C-alpha cells in the first residue's frame, strides 16, 4: 500500500492543507494499492502564489537558459522511465507497449521544446515596430488520467520554453504516477516555484485555478463538458484557454482501399490506449459495396487482439481505468444493442476469465446509423461502430456529422484521392493510410473538440502574447 500525502509547491514536497483521502485502485485486480490526500482550494492558492513569485525572474531568463532546463527535465524523466512505465501499468492499467510509448513521449517532449527554441524567434520586426513575443503569465495546466505523464510533460515543456511558470492539476486517478513524475521533475533542479503540482478534485483545485486572477492561461485536456465549464469560468478574468477535448473520429475507407491492410489499422486506431484515447478512430465509414468484406476483416482483427494483463508485452487492450469508466462502456454496449445495431464482436460483460478487473470485451457494431447514440457520443473504450455509405459525398457527410473534429483517418489506394477527401473532413489531424506520430505537427480540434493547438510552433505560440514596441530606435 502506497501513500501519497505530499503536494509540490515552491520546490518542496509539503503536506497539503486538504484532508480528503482518495483510494487508488489497481484496475487489473480491483485491489486498493494506495491512498492519496487530496489538495484543496487553499493549496491551489499557495501554488499560484509560488508560481507568481517565481514568474518575476523566470520570465526574464534567456532562451539558452531555458534550453538547459529543458534538457535537464528530459534527462531526469528519462532516467526513471522503467519505474514510470511500471507505475502507469499498475495504476492506470495501460498495456506495456502503450505505457512505454507514453513514458518515452513524455520525456521527449522536453527535448522537442528545446529543439524548437533553437530556431524560434521571440522578436520580429514589422515596419517601424519591434514585435516581442512575451510569456503571458502564470499558467494553469489541468490534465486527465489517460496519459498522465504525456499531458503534464508536453504542457509543462511548452510553458517553460515560453518563460512561464505553472500550476499543474493532474487527475486524482493518476496520483501514484504524478508523485513519481514529480520526483523526477524535482531532480532536474529548476528554480523553486517554476512548476507546482497540486493533485485534487476538479471541482475544488481545478475550479480555483480557473477563477484565480493570477492565472493568465489555462491549458486543459479532458472532456468536452469540463472544457465548457472551464471556458465559462475563465472568461471572468479573460484567461486565454487551450482546450483539448473529446472526439468521435471518423475513419473513411474509400472503395479502392486495400482492406487487408486498412482494416487492421482501423482496429488499432479504434483501440489505441485500450480505447481510452481522445483520438481513437471509433467510427468506421465504409462503402456499402464492400460491407461484407469489411465486417469479416474487422471481426477477425478485433478478435485477434489480446485482452488482459497489461504487464504482458503482447497485450493490446488492458482494463478500463476505473469502475466508473467500466460502467460507462457497459452502458454504451447495452445501448447499442437496444438501438438495434448488429453486435458483430464482443458485447456486455467481462471477457472470459477476466472478471477480476475492469476488463471489457472489445466490441464491434455493424448496421449503425448516425441517429444512434453509439455513433454520436464518445464512449472512451474499445468499441467500434461501422457505418456504410453509397457515394463518396455521403461518406464525407457522415464523417462530418458530429459535434467533434479532433482526428480523422482516410484509406485509399490513390493517395491523391485520399488527400481530396482529407481536405473536406473537418478535423485537426487527418491520417492517410495509417496512424503516425509527429510531435512537431499541431494537435487539437475543430468544433467541440476544443480551442487552440498544442505541439510545435503553434503550441509554443499559445503560451506567448505579442507586444509591439514602436520608436525603439
Ligand atoms: P475530465 O474532463 O473529467 O477531467 C479532466 C481534468 O479536469 C481532471 O484533472 C479533472 O479533475 C479536472 N476537472 C474536472 N472538473 C473540473 C472543473 N469544474 N474545473 C476544473 N477542472 C476540472 O476528463 P477525464 O475523464 O479525466 O478524461 C477523459 C476525457 O478527456 C475524454 O473526454 C477525452 O476525450 C478527453 N481527452 C482529450 C484529449 C485531447 O487531446 N483532445 C486527450 C486525452 C483525453
């Protein structure tokens, strides 16, 4: 049993003012593995005060100094990557491969920010004015549980690159992971107060960060509902917001696609991170003329995925993170049946022999139409719906018939044709004939998938405010 009874403020691990105890459960076994004392509003205020005090000098550092800090942060996180991965597997149930990738990506985000700074110009000249890109103040970083290290590190890396100081509020479900990550970040030896980490409830710590006048910007990753609450709360103090929210990403298979190649990719895209991923390609949009073939291949590919012990490197799908998340996925699977969709693979209940944890059956529904809730709402589990179309125009309409616009996938034997379709899909990222990782490309959504972009130059500029200085000589 592990105990997390410290928060991190002003370069020190201190006891929180908050007293609520939250139990941490291993989702693979349902056993209680730890207890965390949650921070409260007063802790958030102390963290904000520390970040504000540190901002005075940190905002004046040179980019070379910040590049050196970013290198140290990378090294400190990379040095403990095995422990970080193991803790992610234990507390979150992330399959070994996902947990390794997330841990590496987290460390690398500091290097990417460092690399970006090498060529980034904070001063530009426009006519008679000098335009200086300045950090916009103390930032609040609010993150979800599904890739805890990834979100904390990528947001913190950009905040530091910009010269901002930060108050970080991770999900309480990730407390063991956050504690270990905080030890790593602390070991990098940055000036006290540059980053402060206070794990607590969204309604207390998150809400305090959202309303506090000394926070200039919030970068939030999480659900669309909470994103809306934050946007409403942020407007009173005119905070800048970057919101990375939910998705229901379409995967359009054109009629000339090589299905033997495209369908296994589609299954991987739908079940990435055990389906607990905002980017998951959960709506498979296929030509009616090839529906039978698609159903056969989708069923085969889904059934081939190994579900179970996340420590096993061959496992593709681990447990859902919590009882709440397990129940949610079960509800949607039952709803799909009630709505009249054809259950092709999976169904409600645990996979055989896996009732000791929050394991769900990877599920595929066919004969789905866009009026069904399983086609519209984000399920956040390994559940794929198959929709069919008669014409390419109809395929594009179905792809765009959603309040979300995060990611999209297109498959075709003709890359030119795929690009034309990609151009008409309303989504922040479109993947053609595969699934790729490019951390320098912008990440974010159209419509209710959010506001703003992270990663690369766009991500850095989201932490900067332009100031025009004229008559500077
Ligand atoms: P969530 O929205 O419930 O919580 C996210 C964070 O917000 C948590 O730290 C939570 O404590 C905090 N929070 C909750 N209420 C708050 C409030 N009133 N004020 C301030 N903060 C508050 O999301 P979750 O369940 O942790 O994560 C799953 C969701 O995240 C899914 O909808 C998923 O699509 C989304 N997500 C989006 C991206 C992206 O990049 N677009 C990536 C991963 C996850």
